[in-house]
């Protein structure tokens, strides 16, 4: 039986940001372009799906030229229905037949650090991750990992700390799974320099395998 964990209450905008990320990246094969320091355009299948303008007190989500101010989850649910009405979700889930999961829900078999993947696949993942985060962390001396279920020191993992305190062996045993503790995917984290574009395939391989519930 799954146990319920006590979690720190998030602000309405934090809740919207995470819900937006999980919905847009999890349901659509999107690329993104930084239109300005505080505006991102998301394209899907060669057409603009929506735009987001980030403000201190709200998000303005623009669909077909109409800006919708979003300050909480009720407004976000309205926006989500507008997006679904505009375009059906097109993301195909990763195959599960050979899936290997970490304690926090990361797909080890799709992770660049996992020791069991082929060198060819690792090279491909390094390219995507380098384009997303920058290449400096993915050189020849990059850390390799056997998977946290096979590591004696996995108890040091910060992402798994809340589940561990409740006596759970993995975050996936928690009834709150997935949550922000098992992989953050939100609006602000993807802001880049103006004009910078992140293609859809880079987002697919550099982001989704590392976010519990989206892989």
C-alpha cells in the first residue's frame, strides 16, 4: 500500500509551472524558442502551439494570439482544455519492455550515466544533453552509474530523501508520485538567451528520461 508523504506547500505559480511542464512536455513533441528574456514560444509539428510570458505575479499564456492570465490552477485547467481543443497530444511514450528505473523514477536505461547502455547510445545522449545543458558536464571523464538500486550509497540521494524518510524504497511507492521531488519540469528552467531554439528531439532525450512520471 502506498504511503502519503508530507510535502512542503507550493505557491500557486509553482503549481502552475510544474503542471504546465508535465502537460506540455509530456503530451506534445515540442520544441521551444526564447522570444525574449521572459517569453517562450512552443512549436509542435511545425506550428506554434502556444507562448508563455513570465511575470512575477502571473503567467500570460498566449494561444492563437489571445493572452490568458494564469495565476493559479483553476485558470491553468481552462488553458489546458484550450490547448487540447487546438491540437491532440502527439507524444508517444517511451517503450517500457526493457525499462530500468531508479529510486526516484528516472529511466536508468535512457540515462547518459547508466553503465549498461551502449557506447553508441551514450554518444547520442551526450549530444542531446550537451545541446540542452551545455557540453562541459558530458566529457570523457563523465561519471558512470550502475543504477541506484545497485549502489550502496544511494541513501545519500537528495531526490529520494522524502520517500526514504517514510520507509519507502522508491518514490514510485508513494501515492503522491510523480511530484517535483522526483524531477523538476517547469516553465522558468527552460528560459534561454533570446533567439535560442531547443529542438523537440533534444527535449525528448535530454529532459523526459529524468522526470518521474514522464518516462
